[in-house]
C-alpha cells in the first residue's frame, strides 16, 4: 500500500511531466503554427551556357505577401534565391548564383515557384530544395538538377564523299553521346560498319561537336541519326528523293519525373495534442 505522501509525490511528478510535454507541444505550435503544404518539383536538365528552369509548384495562397520561396542547394552555404513579401531578397544569396537567378513573380500567386537560372554551368548540377512558407503552412521538395549539353542534329547529303553519303552534325553535346543510324527500308539493320562518328572538342573544352557520316545510302529511303546521352535524346531524319530533300528533327529530355514532398512532423503534433489533453485530464 502506498502512503498518501507517496501518492501525492508521484501525482506531482506525473503532472509536471505532462505539463512539460504540453508546454513543448504548445511552443512547437507557436513556432510552426501551421499545417504542412504540398510542394512538387520536377527533375530537370540544364544546357550549359543557356538559361534553365528549375521547376517547383506549391498549393496556391491568396495572401501574396505571406509567401516565402527559398531555393537551396546541397553543399552550398547560403541561399540560391529568396523571394518574400512580394519581392526578391538576395541578402543571403551565395555568390555562385549572383545575378543569375529569378522567380516568375507574376506566377507566384498561382503556386509557381520555379527558378530561372541564367547561363547554366556544369557545376550547377546537384540536389536543390524548393522550400515554401505560406499563410497555410510550409513544405519543401528536392530536385535533382542535371547539367550537360544537347542540341538538334542536322543531316545533309555529303556531296564531297565518293559514295553517296549522309552527314549528321550536332554542334554541342556533353557528356559524350552514343550515335546510331537507322533506316526505314533496312529496318533493324546495324549501320556501325558503314558509318563513322567523331567528336570534336569545342573551344570552351567541355562540350563537343558530333559528326557522323553514313556511307552507301540509297535514294527514296528515310535515314535517322540518333544521338543520346544520359540527359537527352535527339533524332534527325532525312529522305532524299529525285526531286526533293525532306528533313525533320526532334530533341527529348530523359527522366523528367516529379517528386512530391509533404512534411509529416506537424501532422504528428495534431494527433499528440488530444492524447496529452487526455493525459492531463486523467
Ligand atoms: C512557371 O511559370 C513560367 C513562366 O510563365 C513557366 O515557364 C513555367 O513553365 C511555369 N512552371 C510551372 C511548373 O508551371
Ligand atoms: C565539302 O567540302 C567543302 C570544302 O572542303 C566544305 O566546305 C563543305 O562543308 C563540305 N561539305 C560537306 C557536306 O561536308
Ligand atoms: C552493331 O555491330 C557492332 C559490331 O559490328 C556492335 O558492336 C554493336 O553493338 C551493334 N549494334 C547494335 C545496335 O546491334
Ligand atoms: C559502299 O559500297 C561499295 C560498293 O558496294 C563498297 O565497295 C564499299 O566498301 C562500301 N562502303 C562502305 C563504307 O561500306
Ligand atoms: C573516320 O573519320 C575520321 C575523321 O574524320 C578519319 O580519320 C577516319 O579515317 C575515318 N574512319 C573510317 C573507317 O572511315
Ligand atoms: C582548351 O584547352 C586548350 C589545350 O588544352 C588550351 O590551350 C585552351 O586555352 C583551353 N581553352 C579554354 C577556354 O579553357
Ligand atoms: C524514287 O521514287 C520515285 C517516286 O516514288 C520514283 O519515280 C523513282 O524511280 C524512285 N527512284 C529510285 C532510284 O528508286
């Protein structure tokens, strides 16, 4: 049997612990005060030397001045970009991104937090975080940004060569791509024995010009030159007939997948609160 003194002692201890827990929770709410919101990013690729977009969307909020957008990069101290109270705040921006970033300010109200990055460099590749605070809550999502070089191929008839040949050229690729030829008539044929591909380093010593020559081609056939690396895939088609030359080309980025992030921590707080109230009443 516990004495009255022991019961009072343990009750006081219990109440102290419960109150302390409740205070921690209340402080937690004071800091967060909010739910989490959904933020979605899309894996994207940047073409060296050109402008790129890191795509991010969030649940829109009509309280425009409460919206804070922060872009961060793994391994980089400071921010890539910050937008708050309706304008850019670049006071904490890392120098690597100085003068190169912007958000689409008129699109923020509809939940577009995408970042425009000027003059993309190879070193811009990495993991970025899109972090959003609105009057409804906060959330973040990561984005894998790949950088390289990719460009459309152009195919021409190579009149200089002794046999009938086609010459496929694309000015900028990095990393070094694979090049393959195909034809509509000889479906599934392997042209590696009758073609010759070379890569010439461009003047900035990173990207390369791709040149591939296909020998012994026949008229009235459609040939395709396919260039591919881990970032992009490009195809050029050519058909030479007696009267005309038809061309077509297309470029496609690989692995554009979306990633979504919702932080569950504050959802846990909401379920803990009724429990702690229950414990306090007990
Ligand atoms: C955000 O807005 C820009 C500019 O209008 C647009 O290019 C981009 O595609 C938009 N991004 C998303 C994810 O909607
Ligand atoms: C043919 O040779 C000339 C002179 O060497 C060159 O300027 C031209 O680009 C070549 N054409 C093709 C299709 O290779
Ligand atoms: C084509 O043949 C070469 C060897 O002649 C081989 O290395 C290559 O893998 C083949 N390509 C395809 C797509 O079968
Ligand atoms: C092109 O065809 C001719 C005659 O059929 C042959 O002698 C030559 O080796 C071929 N060229 C290539 C690169 O295969
Ligand atoms: C392929 O092209 C390179 C450079 O244009 C040339 O040096 C080489 O001899 C060619 N090889 C064949 C098999 O045609
Ligand atoms: C590219 O490399 C060559 C030889 O290695 C060098 O002379 C040249 O300065 C380099 N160019 C740039 C832009 O780095
Ligand atoms: C190519 O096709 C056209 C029309 O379809 C035909 O008149 C011509 O004879 C063909 N040429 C060859 C070399 O097959």
